[in-house]
C-alpha cells in the first residue's frame, strides 16, 4: 500500500468467517482461525471477530495467507480499512458494538 514514507497506519479488519493470517511488512499483524492447504487442515474462525492492528510505518507490504474452504459460511468478503489509529479506533469500537447487537438479534 502506497502511503507517505514515515507515516504510521493501522488496519481495521472487519469480521470474516474464514481462516487467515495477515502480515504487514513481514510481521504477523493478525490471525483468524488457522489457514491450511486443504479443508481438513484449515480451521475457520468460529465467530465473528473484528481486529484493529497496531500501527506500521509506510509504505505497507501486506500479505494475506487465506484458506476460504468455508466460503459459503462467509469467506473473505470485506476488505481491511487503512488509516491513522486515532481515526480508526472510534469507528472500530462503534462497528464492534453494532456487530455484537446484530449478531445477538440474528440468534434470537
């Protein structure tokens, strides 16, 4: 991701129902479930879980290892959102609260 050198950027990963590991600049930034080479090896995320990463220095080299064998149950359908941590954090907390409310409503 191209951004001004030296700028610090965080990533907000919306909840995904899949197995993935996301690396930023060669460092593990977040993991969800356990990706595998086959459906038998992969273990998708059990529940909805959104993640807000630490900040990383620009430019960002983002690599995602994903195994979407559970695509019908969700899959990797929402992209991560990049921005300054102070901008992403309030929105992240609001989305997390809304997702929790909606998830509870769907299960009733």
